[in-house]
């Protein structure tokens, strides 16, 4: 149940975007993109940099947020019975807080909606 709910929430931006703009996904992923990414040294460097740079951030969030002000939410993660039953725990809120927005941003960037929104904002700014 918990896994399914998490998966559905992360898939929701993709499903909604595909329903609202199916033409954006007609040729998705573009031919050659997968091969280009896997063979690109830049791709691997960016992935490594994100992993190395974000690890201290996650440690600080865990220490000061989860074990700080939001301990009441994170506490069930440390209980002896944690994750022995297939149900959502309060601690499951944390991955969703990070996963759903990042899934949405990835979806919208890959669908080209981010560039479209920036172009629309520029047009509106010029019109003023």
C-alpha cells in the first residue's frame, strides 16, 4: 500500500502532463537521447557532482529537521515496529516531500514546459 501510494504520487505529474499535452510525449524520449546521455562524460560528471554535493545537505536535513522540529513525524521510523506492516507511516511523508516535486520538475523539463513557461513570462514582461 505505501509503495503503491508513493509510486502513484510520483507518477501523477507525468500522467497529468501526458493527459494535458499528449503531443509533447509523441516522440518521447527523442531518438538517440538515451545513448547520448549514457555515453556523455558531462552527464556522468553532473550526476556525480549532484550526489557528492547533496549528501551533506541530506545529512543536515536529517539531523536538524527530522531529528529536530519534525521529530513527531520522523519518530515512527525509529520505532521497533517500523515497517513491519504494509501501511503508510508518518515518516513516509518525507520522501514524498522531495520525490513528488522533483518528479514534477523532471517531467515538465523533459516535456519542454519549463522553457515554454519562461518564454510566456518574457512575452508578458515585454508587453507591460
